[in-house]
C-alpha cells in the first residue's frame, strides 16, 4: 500500500508539471492564455484516455511520437539555415564554451557533469522504467517475454535519437540568439520559453510550421499524461478498490476505472495552475519529483530483491527516511537557490547595448544581478553564494536526488530490518523467485556457465496461451471503436 501511494503521489505531482510546461511556453510567446492551454490539454487527454483505455493510449502515443520527432527535426534544419549552416552553429557554440562533452568534475554540486548525467541520470530514469505502472503496463501488454525484451531494447535507440535531437535544437537556438541573450533583452521570462519563442520568431512566416510545432509541444504532454492517467486508474483499482471489494465484477470494475481516470484528470488540471508558484525550472522540478517519490519506491523494491532478511518495519523506515531527506534537500534548494553554473552569454547585438553609455565596466541593468554584463557585452556567472553552511548540501544537482533517496531508502531499510527483526521474520522462508540470484548472475559471465531466469519458460507458456484467447473486454472494444469514430469525424 505504501508503494501504491508513493507511485500515485509521484505521478500526480509529475502530471501537474506535464500540463503546465507547454502552457507556460505558449502563453508567453503565442498569446494563448495559460488557463485555456491547461484546460484544453487536460480535457482532451482525459477524454480519450477514459474512453479508449490502454489501447487508445498506445496508438495515440505512436502518432504523437512521430509529430514530436518531426517538429524537432524542423527546428534543427531551419535554425541551421538561419545562421549559415550547421558548421557555423558548431563554431558559435564552441566559442561560447558550450561543447564540453567530458567534464569529469566529481563535485555533485555541479549540475551537468559526466558523472551527474550518467550515474545520477541513470538513478533518475530507473524508477520510471522499472517500478512505474506507466512502463510496466506496456511490458505486460506484449504477448511474450522475448517480445517484451525486444521492445525495451528497441526503445533505447529511439530515446537516443530524441535526446540527440533535443541537444541539437539547443545548439541551434543558442547559435541563433548568441549575440543577444533573450532573457537580458526581456523577450522571455524563463528559459523554458526559448524553444517556442524561436519557432514563433523565426518560423512564423512559414505557414503551417508554427502549428506543427505547437502540435509537437502538446504531443509530448498528451502522450505522457495519457499513459500516466491510465496507469494511475489501474493501480487505484487493483491495489485499493479490489482490496476492499475483492468480488467486484469486470463490468463494474471497468466503469469504476473510467470514473477514477476522469477524477485524476480533473485533479491534474487543478494542480497545473499551482505549479507556477513553485518558482523552479520545469525540468528540474520534474526530476526532483522522481527523486522524492520514485527514488524511495525503487529503494524498497531493491531492498526486497537483494536482502532476504528485509521486513515491513525496515521498509517503512527506509522509504519514509529517503523521501523525507530528499524533500528537505529540494525545499532547501528552492529557499537557497544554488549556483546553476550558467554558460557565457552575450548582449553585444542587442539594441539597448549599442545605445548604452558606460561609466565603468558593468552596465546599469534592470534585470537580475546575475545578468549584468561587462563593457564587451558578455554576461558571466556572478553567483556569490549563501552564508548558511548547509547551503552547500542544498546545492546538490537535482539529478542526484533520486540516487540519494534510493541509497538512503535501501541502506536504512536493510539496517532497520536487521535491528527490528522478530523471531518470525528470522524464521520466515522466502520464495527464491522473489530474490535476485546474485551468485548465479555473476557465474553466468564465466566461460562454460549460462544464466537463465527460472520463471521464463513458465511465463512464456502462460503468456502464449493467454495471447491465443481474446483478452480485450467488451467495454474496451466499444471504447476503441468510439475513439476511431471520433478521430474519423475530426479528420474528415
């Protein structure tokens, strides 16, 4: 039940950010009111998720993924042409020190280093892909264990392509505005608005492209929100409702699941309006949520897999300690903002810089102190730090939040399980299938040894039989048919 609650809390908070992010961007640069964007996205997503279930979620995700990739590619191509080719893009970013691929600084306070992105990033992504119903429901929807493994491996190059495109988009947009920083020029108020501003500013004259980008932006929000709403509804039904009402019929369960999905959708729409008061970058806020809620959840799963003597008392101590510590660090980083180590920027090509009269080396600037520029027009990092000694602890990169909570939950859970173990806990026999076979797994790397999960053959046979039967309930069939009619009417 604790795991269920932590999962629901994680994705309720995360979807607040998912609905808020594109709405914030488009409000600033396209004039679309924040409230209208949030309501539109939330209502559309809740509608088709409630109507069509998992099948609707997966098929809409396929089309939305194609739209997202197309939008990212268009930005790379058009932006490169704007500055004279990708070679010029690369040259500009190199001049401003934006191409530091291998920063091996071990300091966890530096936000983006090799270690932070690989190790911290792995811990951040792990809860989403391992103990999240949003991902697990997709694995279980695949007919065989072998096909599920193939789907996971095929996902890897897909993610690499999308992340690479985002990276290239960042290089291109920075090159376009390298001479006049958008925030210093007060053309945007948040870095989260940079990409949509570029699209409206540079692609606005190309009919259709701004609309395509808007679709790209909303596709990301809809695909994430729909799968999460469906997953949260199922988790609530299975782990809460069916524990209280075990004899509920399939028909009633299907109706109740739709009501639950609708209720979560309404909650997400309301919560998205609150996000703007947090005052944190969207990406940082999303990863912080994964660390606070997803990290402890992964920690107690690992505790159960690797520690045979683990018990509920240790798990409770572990999960709540990990969540409390990470929440404390997050709140500290909001109250005492850390050094974000911003890269070198310039205002040399801005109109206000060329018309300014200097009385010294620093221009009189009405923006934040960190955005003051020197007589050459460069904006440098002017972070002065905080006097509080604990501020260094709060300065930990947000990508380490999940790693911190996983390790604390696991270690505290293991130690408290041993300390608080009762006689029954010590004598309890554990099903070997619930434990990770560490010794056998290591032996599998040696010549002449092979390692295979005991449950694979059994699961393959069970899933193959299930796949031969018609597994989709009648209510889900009706929902999919209705969704197809709605899409047909909309298109034609």
